[in-house]
């Protein structure tokens, strides 16, 4: 994984979720998805289940499920808060996560008071280093 492939505006978890502040949204709104590395490891996605708006999630709690021909995997929320939207396009087009994991393949949005620069979250450079160490 080359650092230039990892967007600098994202923060990452060790379980390969990402979080970003949502522009033009209410204060504290963040978007959550899975990394390029995670979608690549899963392979072609055939099903995505996103949480319904109004659900409260705690940081580290499973919020969504992604399923490929290989395996099903929980997606954990990197922050605590209330789900304000799930990406409804993924029901008909789960492959969007494979095609554009940092864009149209976002999974859900959360209204949060948690800082996206929390120590538990890695920036792009730290995540690239983590991937390099994990590969060895």
C-alpha cells in the first residue's frame, strides 16, 4: 500500500475502518467506511447491511455487515454517536465499496461528539505504517 493511495483526510482503526468529517453536514457528522486494504482482502462484495438512522452506536460496536463470496465481516464504528444515515445505494450496488471505498462506498454516517483525531485513530501515514508492519 502506497501512502499516496490513502486519503489524508481520513482516520483509521486497526480493524481497517475509516472515519472522516462530513463537509456541508451538521456539526459532528462523520462518514464511516472500510479501507481499500479491507475491501481488497474481502474480495468482491455481494451484500452490505448498513444500520438504520436513529440507532445509537458506541465506539467499537458493530454497525454494519459486509459480505463477500469469501466471508462476512462486521464493520465497527470508530466513534460513538447516533446513526443519521446509511448508504442506501449499497443494497443494490454492494460493489461500490470495492470500486470506491473512500467515496461512494461509504457505509454510514454518525452524529458524534467524539474527536476524529482521537489517539485510538491513526492518520494516513500511521495507517500505512500499520499495514506495512501487518504484512511482515
